[in-house]
C-alpha cells in the first residue's frame, strides 16, 4: 500500500521535541495505518464519554445524589455530564499553544494522560455517603479534566485523510474516524449490561460500576501508543506540513475566520443533537417511566450501534455520489421527520422504545458519518487545522452537551413533545447553516469570476 503520495524522506520541523523522537518510530505511514490510528483513538475517547453517560443514568443519581429524587438526581448527573463539553474549547485553545511550543507529541501525551488520570480518578471516587458534597465537587472536576483532555487530543487525522483522498472518495475517508463512536458505545454498553445484569444492586453500586472506568484507562494507554507511533512518523509530519495543517492561536482564528467556526458548528447540529438523544436520553427515560429491563435496553442500543456503524459506512458512499453537504442536508430533513414520531414511539411501550432506538441509531450513523469537517474547506489553509478542531468542539457544545438534561427535564415537565422540538430545532439549524454556507460559496465564486 502506498503512503499518502508523499516521499518518506526526512523533512525539517519547527518542533525540536518532534525532531528528537521522530527517528524512534517507523517512518513509512500508510493510509491503512492512519485509518487504524483514527479508529483506535476515537474509540477510546468515545468509550470514556459513553461510560460516563451511562453511569450518569445507572449510578451517579444514587451514589452522588442520594438526597434528591431519582429524576432530579439524574438531571444533576446530566448537568455534570455537560461540563466536559464546556471544557473542550478551552482544552483546544490550551493544546494548540502547547503544540506550537513543544510539538504534537507533547500535546497528545499530555491530553491522553490527563484523560486517563481523570477517568481513573472517577473510578476511585467515594460516594456522597462517605465524603458528602466533596464527592460531587471532585466528580465535576474530573469531568472538566476529561473535557480538557478531549479538546487537547485533536490530531488532525480526519482532515488529513479527507485532504489526501481522491476527489471522488472524500466522503468515504471522512467517515472512517466516525466509526469510533459506535465501537466505543458497544464496548461501554456491553460492559454495563453484563455488570448490571449479573451483580446484585448493592454490588453494582458499591464496586461494579467502577470497572468500566478502569477499562477506559487501559484503552487510553493502548490508544496513546498507537497514535504516537503514527503522528511521529516522517510521512505523516510531511503530509501535515505540506497541507499547512498546523496549529494557530484560537483568538487569531476567531478574529480572522470566526464566522466559519459558527457555520461549521451549526452545520452538524442535527447530528449532534440526535447523538445523545439515542444513546443516553432513552436509557434515562425508560428507567424512570417504564418497566422495561435496563439490560434489555442496553442490548437493543448495542444492536442500534452496530446498525449505526453500517450506516456510517453507507454515508461515505452516499456523500461521494451526492456530495457531503447534500447528504448532511438530506439527513437533517429525515431527522426532522423522525422527531415528529418521537412522542408516539417513546410512549408506545417496549416495541416503540426499540423502534425509536434502532431507527435513531441508523439516522445517527447516516448523518454523523459526514458531520466532521463538512464545511472546513471554508477555512484558509493555515486555519484549517485549528478551525476543524474548534468547529467540532462548538458543535458538541451547542448540539449535544445539554441534550440529555434539556430533553429529560422538559419532557418530564411538558411531555415528550419537548424532545420533538429539540430535535426539530437542530434539523432546522443544520439546514439554515448549510444554506448560508452554500450562499457564501456562491458569492465567493462570483467575486472570483
């Protein structure tokens, strides 16, 4: 397999740390290795976040908020869940400064080490009954640290894959990194389904729930070495430099091309809004308002995640045939239509719950497969690396961060119609953002002529 179309000869680097360590790894990085690195890295990150999300429903309301009702305890857990998404843009800003000063390897090592430490810290954290409110404060701090780490773990691989792909294969390459989401969810849900189904309630709440967080730490170690081996390769470094995929200051990016960041965030809003509404929210709703077995729900969600993986692959084919922006817009329309059926499905018992989960995951795969970097071509080359990272952070923040707490809180008060409106608003925002992006491109094309 050829290596990205670049020679593997040594090139200069602005970062002495990268120069010193680069010779310690193999230098001929192939597209297949990049794909493996992307999937391993994303799977590890998503596993961490899904472990926390599932624990926010099954564990944290009892362990950290026992003095509240189950509903309010879950809402507070979801509020802490959202903290990481507030921290991600901050992590991106800090990490870009670190990379400019000490290099990509130092940035990723710090980020993934912080992610591992925060995740293990949660695993060892005593509950409210042991240390009172200190437990809640520490949980929030560890969650903030996870968000900082996720913001700092951006490696630019999805952008590199998309930019080095043949013109008629860009949708296919763009979806590769997104496969980490369903894979991470299947592992997380499978672990919790096994532990929740085989342990007694007291065993699960005492020590069983901690095991997935230890597994997350182990996966982070594997991901760290796999990704460092890749990003220190000379071929990778040369490809990044020739494509000008290097970090710039976030403040400089906002000053020069902040509008593109906003468009990039809202263009994927429908997909990101759906993300937690088919993974975390249904688990909480069914636990609170249904007699359906939680283990069964997790198993159905695992099936849904497998369907999402196939849908992500299909999204690559669709995008290459019809265009990434057209594909994302069409999926936004389908998500809007799906939102109208949400109240009926979630109030129709087990069959309705299962249909909501499976169909939701399929739509998520089709849309999320092309949600990363659809409009990052808007950025000037020197801003594309940081612009892609920050746009993704803002899409998570605006679309997904508060989805579980808003959907559960409003639906508990006003009914499931609130979930419909939330999803529908995301679909509308995506269509508006894509329309604005198309108009801007047309105007720039006309000006160039």
